[in-house]
C-alpha cells in the first residue's frame, strides 16, 4: 500500500495551514489499527488537506492513495474515506460559475475540475463496495456512486437490485437517498425514479423506508406525493414509535413485495441515450462531506470529527431510529413552499409523546417560520408548550426559537412568562469569557413588549456586570419599561470612564435612549465629556444618540453640542449636529455641518449626513439639488438615503419613488427602508408601480430576506415589519401621496 508515496514532493505543496509535508503521515494514519489515530487522521484531512471543501495540489495528489485505502478490506473505517473521496470529487462547476471566475480563482477552479475528473475516473470501485462486509462502507458507497459515477442508469439499477438483499436498515435508507440524488442530478431519470419511490412509499414494510421514499419523492418528484401526505407521514411516525426497528426487517420490496412490485427488473430501466448521460442537468449543489465514519464502537478523540461524533452520539442516545429527524428534514425541504402541509406535520410532531421527536420539531419549526410566511399561531402555541417540559434541551430549544419570532411569539406569551417566573436564576446567562447576556426567555418576552419581562430586566440591572443586551430589551418594551429609567441612570453614573467604559455604558445608554429619559442628561453628558481614548468614538456616538432622543429635555447639552459641530466634515460633527437639531431646533447651526458631511469621502458619513438632512425637512430645501445628484451614485444604500432625504426636504415624490423602486428590485435587503418611506408618503395610488411592487411582496410566501445556508437573528422581525409597512402604505395612513 502507498507505493510511491515518498516519491511525491509533498513539501513543495501547501494545504490550508502551510507546507503539505505532513500529508503522508495523515494518509498512513487513515490505515492505522488504532481507532483514535484513524479519527485524528481523518480530522486532519478535512481540516487541512480538504479544508472547508477546498481542493489544493496536495488534495489531488492524495486521490490515488485514498482509492488504495477504500479497496483494502484490511483497513477499518473505510466508509469515512469513501465520504472524503465523495466530497473531494463531488464539486459541480456549472456554466454560471465558470462565467464568474476571476483570475485569482482560476487555479482553484482547475483543481476542482481535476479532482472531479480523477475521482470520477475511479468511481467504478464503488460498485464493488456496495456489497462490502463493512456496513459503514455500504452506508457511504451509494451516495458516492450517485454523486460521482458517469453512468447514472447503471447506478440506479444497482441501487434497486441491492435494496431487497441489504440487511441493514440505515444502509437501505442510504440506497433510497442515493436514488433521489441520481434523479436530481440527471433530470431525465426523475420520472422513473419517482415511480419507484412512489411504490416504495406505498408498499415497503418498514415505516422508516416508506418515510425515506416519501422524503426523496418530495425532493425529486414532488408531484408524486400522495395528497394526504401529512396524515401518511404522521402515521409512519406513530408506527416507528410503536414498533422497534429490526436490522432484518426487509421492508424493501424483496421477498415480501407483491408480484410485479417494487423489486428491480432488467426491463424496467430506461435505455441509455443522450437524455440520460451524466451531463444532463447536474442540479444538486448539496455538500456531500460527512463526519459520520464507520459503524463500530465510538472512540472519543479530541478532534473536530471526534467532538462532532460525540455530540451526535449524545443527541441520538436511546433513539430507536436516529435517522428519522434527517428524513423529516429532507421531506420538509422537498415540500418547500407547501407551508400548510409543513405546519400541520410539525404540529403533529410537537404533540408526539417522544421528546426527541419534539426537539426535532421545535428546531424545524424555527427553520420553517424563518424562511416562509404563514399563519403560525397554532404552531407557536405548541412550541410554547414545550417550555414547561422537564427535559432541559427541549425547553431550551423552544426558548431559542421563540426568541427569534418577536411579535409572532404572542401565542406563547403566557408560557414564556410562566417559565420566567419559575426560574429567576436563569434570567441572565454568564459565560467563561465576555459579558453576561439575557436568557432567550427574557428576550422573547421583552420582544413581545410584555410587562412581565420587566422584573427580569430590573434584576439584571442590579448585577455587578450589566447584561450586554439589556438596552435592546428595554427598547422593545418601550414605555412599559419606564420604571427602569432610574436604575439605568444610577448605574450609568457609577461607570468608571476607563478603557472598559464602552462595554459597561453602552447597554445603559441604549436603554435610556429607548425610554427618551431626558432626566438622565447630566449622566449622559458626563460620559460624553469623559469618553476615554479606547473606543471613545463609539461611546460618544452612543451618548449623542441618547441626547438626541431626549430632545429639548437635554437643553443643558447645547453648549457641548455646539462645540462638537465646529469640526465639519467628520462623523462626530454630523452626529453632534443631529443631536443639536433634536435638542434645540437650530437649523442654521446644523445645516452647514450637514452639507459639509454630504461631501465626505466616506460613503458612511455621506449617508449619515443625508439622513440627518432629511430630519430637517423643508428647512433643508436648499440641499435638494445636491441630494438629487446622489440618485445616480454607485453605492445603492447612499442612493436610497439620498432619495428619502430628497422627498423629506422637497416633498417631491415622482423622482424619489422611481429611485426607491429601482433599489427595491436591485437589493432585497433595502426593502424595509424603502417601505418605511412609502408608508410615510401614502396613500400609494392604486395601479401605480409602487402599488404593484407592494402587492407583489404581500402575496409572496417566501420571506424577502430568507437565505439558503444562513440566517440572521432578526430576519423574521424585519420581514414581518416589511409586510406591515406594505399594508400601511397601501391603505394610506401616511402624510402625503405617491403617484
């Protein structure tokens, strides 16, 4: 084994962490008899040689040796090596990707292409591995074939032939998943695969296999799903809970299949042709790497792979079917915008007597609500019911989901308040490093504007170190949190103005700003005057915002603010001008400063000046030509801010609305800002372009800011705000009219 490995000039190559001269040791580690050494080597391969899916020259050089490993029956945990090869060779570079590659990316793209060619060329070995004695290898081989082999018709035939004789339930699920992958990558085969999956979903004896078939059917041929998919899946879940899985349970259309049923037949395959080539519409971009390697006894190791496996083992401890959650997630992805079906399915899962199934359902509920709009009152109430469960993971998962829902969490308000009252010790979370923070339950209740969160915030304000997010919570409570103003003021007065002042003062300033607590002006002025050099600019910004929020109640700050505006063209001058206008209403003093800021070299400063000028309204009409000139600026956000300010100072809507609607189409993340302006302009004229845009947004089921593979903690809140603003603009509760 490893013939010629020492002849490779590894030292001349690099991986993610430097010279690749350690790669031979990693490869040999994959063949070690020591389980811990094998796992450490696999961790090293993913961490350095194939870091975050990257392919380096050393990655390419590894491919022949990895193939040597997977075909040697004496090597243990070969399933992990099969998965590694699948990940290295499974990158699809389509025509759109190729068009976007710049010079710096050419070498990387070439490496991906060479890796795909090299691994695909050797993919025939996976045919033999589909019946390997090691179930871990059999588990990894189907997806490798579906991802890498050039002849999908042969792959599909093998998957169907293997299913009736495969003894391991989890491997059978992998065979079904691989069939779905074939259909996704080679669309001409989707109809044939869909028919087979439909038969499996109807006739397989194993409820897990029927669920797997439905999940893949949802992905590759959703029209083939039964009309009553929710009760069907709910029934399968109940069956899986009541009947323990047995490794020998066939459920695959083998000896228990009716004549002419779902077992593979030679004459049932499509003939190879132009429409079934491997180049036919490869559309599956999902990553194929996995950290689940082998099927033997778990050996704990201090590696990333080892930690992930340990976490997975803990999560799945005691589960009769630990793969059920993955099947349900796949099904939900396939159901896509069928929000009603997905909501009903999750509601059924949340009523399950199986706590683990409820944990999965809580997490999936968060994912559904995060990406799709819909009526979620019942689902949210059921998530709220989990807060009282004695299983801490379930209650904590529910709390985290509700935290992100803001106003949508209203059906769970009483449950949140009950959890808060039951455990005062959990109001604030402390960490080994960094400042403390409010618990998810406190934040969720505060974001509802519920007064029952106030005692928790009061308690948090009395701790030696104030929670970093207490000010934001006060902001959501608004006047409900007015009783906290005195404590916020007292704690701010106690702050030492040293290098740690910003971290300690910023949550207090945010709370006072939200409450517009003008009585705290002396304490805020002390901070403004004494801000230290370290993060002093940030601290002064927070103090100026507070003074601006106080308005005329902060009149004693006017001399200080006038002194600060004498440095025109700086960010601090613009911030001071905003505060001075809010406190004194002296347009003559602030207008020159803001005009100067509008000419700054920094886009951020120009945006701030534009927003501040808009606040002056008609008193800043003289700047209208300058703002109009910014409507053609290359920076989209500056164009939006300038357009809004132009309307505010001139009252002219036509050119403003045109610029705003153009930005709306160019960048979805600007839509809330645009809708705010349209709502203030309202009513939007029926039949206008603005009305069309707003109504189109309201009928969309997908949230405007939903992202594949990531999300922000305020995404739901921002999208719900957008919907409310669209409705407001259309019904015309603003102060003007758009045309």
